[in-house]
């Protein structure tokens, strides 16, 4: 892998160069928070490792909150038209956990049952990641998503003080660096600084899962009746914040909207969330998960049992967005899973 060094003083020129060629999005400050937004100026960008997480994850660039799937006409014969047009877009600032989250979604939406819109949007995304340090909600170390994944980025930056070390992941990444001002090969000392940063990160986690993530599917088969689910779910507000801010949730609802002539319409999809009371409601009015405890427990089983059994990996990157956005503080997977598992280990009857 090629590794370069880009001085921070030259980073602005690098971004200006990109903005002359592509639409560029990146992490910008919004009040007290950070969001991914389209850049109008490189000065909007928050290019260092100090921001902790964005409100919405970068999956929105491949799987938007709401999107048109197709337009249809019933005028004569029924016809349909897919109106999606994509172009290469550069997104700057993804942390390693979010890079892993995109790979998890790619496993499902890009490979197992390819979703045409996901596949086309993902292929058009040029990704520039950046390393970070955890806060009290992060647990990517326990999910093994703390390092940038192979094949998960075009460029990846590590902040070493006055400069970034830039790992070049793809040919497209190398092209993004064309004409970058002041670019040079990274020295051994600078590569050592990258390792030191990663060591510091590993030592900084405040949350740790008490078992290995690959043990979770088997462990959870025994804990379906744990009293912890009921105890935690009794505090749930059914607001769905843990779902809509999640980096790896990908459930959606599909709606057809007719125009007033009743001759034409659009089929749209929008994010849905399994914690919302109507999520499992079906046409005749029945609801397969009408009780809060069933919805609450389902979220954990989906991420740590059902999808791992199917795809061989947990579907949580440890980003902590669910934890930050849950008012009663019952959504952090590590806290909840430790409670369920440790409760059993320490002798409580859970099944
Ligand atoms: S469950 Fe929480 S920590 Fe895991 S990916 Fe979703 S938002 Fe991030
Ligand atoms: S964010 Fe918290 S309160 Fe809201 S649905 Fe999720 S678990 Fe329930």
C-alpha cells in the first residue's frame, strides 16, 4: 500500500482541487453537532480527528432517508421509469467504524440481494476516511472495527500533528491525489506515528464487551427470556432515534403516491425503524410485534444473532450513535449485552 504525507497547510489546496472536479461532501459543524453536508467552501470542513460522530451516518449517500425508486404511468399500458442518475461524489471524513458499517451494508444491499440504487450510488462514492479517538459511547474496539477496513476507502488520513499520513486504498484514491500540493512519500518516523495513534486509540476505550462478538449469536439463543429485556424496554419511548441514526440499520418502507389525475405516480422508499410501534403492522391490522419488549429485543437479536448467522459478522460498528441519541440511555449495545450476559453468568435465571 502506498502511504504519503500531506501537510495540513496543503490540505485546503487539496480539497479545492477536488472541488474543481467533483461534488464534494464532508463533515461540517452544525450548532453543537456535526453532520455530513455538501461543501460550498473547503473552510467548512472539519478535517481533524476531534469530531466524534455525525448525527446521521454516511450511509445516506448510498441509501438516502427518502428516495424515489421509480415513476409509473397507468395512462394506457402500465409503464415505469427509473429516474436515478448518479455521478462521482467525494465524501471526506469517515471514521473507521463508518467505513466498516458501509461494508456491512454492502454485504446485504450490495452482494446478497443487490439493491440497484445502493449498488450504483456506492460505486460512485469516492471515500476519504480519517482516524479518530473514542468517547464514552464508542465501542468499535469490541466490534473489531477500530482500524480502517481493507478495500473500504479510497484514501485514509491519520492526523500526526502538522501533517496527515495518507494511505492510498484504490486507484481512484491515487487519482484524487493527482496535483495535491506538497505531497511526498511518508517517512518511517511518520508511519511510526500512525501506529502510535492506533495504540493510543486501543487504550482509550471506556466500554468493552465482556465476550467476543462471534460468541453473541450462540449466547443470545439462551437469553431470549432474560428479564433484562423487559426491564430495559419498560423505559423505551418508541421514538426510533436508535434506528434512524444507526450506521447499519437498513429497513425501509415503500409507498406509492399517485398524482391528482390518478394516471401517474411515484414509488418512494423511506427509512423505517423496528422500534416504531407500526413497524411490524400488516395489512389486516395485525402487528407481529405489538409489545414494546418484543420490538426492543428484536433490535439486538437482528444485529447480533439473525444477521450474523446469515452473513458471518455482527451488524454493529460500535459508532455509539444509538447511545448518544437515546434519552433513557437504554440503547447502547455493549451496556445491554453485558447486562444480559453477565446477569446469566452471575447466576440470574435468564431462560
Ligand atoms: S447499533 Fe448503535 S453503535 Fe451499533 S452501528 Fe447502530 S448506532 Fe452504531
Ligand atoms: S432511542 Fe431509546 S427510547 Fe428511542 S426507541 Fe431507541 S431504545 Fe427506545
